[in-house]
C-alpha cells in the first residue's frame, strides 16, 4: 500500500512505517527527527498515513497531536 500511494515519498514512508512497528505512537515532531524533514513535509507525510488508514489521531491539540498505528495496536488487545 505504501509503495503505491506514496510516490516519491516511498523512502521516507517506509522509514516511518518501520519505526511504527517498533513504536506505534508518533508525532509530527518525531517524523521530523527520524526523516530530517521540515514541519510541513512531516505533517504531509502523516496526513498520507491517515488517508490510507494506517494512522489515526490519538490525542493532542493542533501542534502536539499524537497519532497511533491503530490496527497494529489492536492485534495485542485482549478480546
């Protein structure tokens, strides 16, 4: 899915996805640090993950939103 949706951003998309498997919560600031991107580019990358339903907003206000890889986390919930 990342390969078909991210176009030129595939390298950074896969880097973030790999990071999400280790730590399923992420913020725009963390994306900036991991990928060495600007705040706008980091926000755009997060938005792509939200659009393809990998990330959902978890909590926070506009500047400090935290996103969660919800489907991955749900695998570990007690049913």
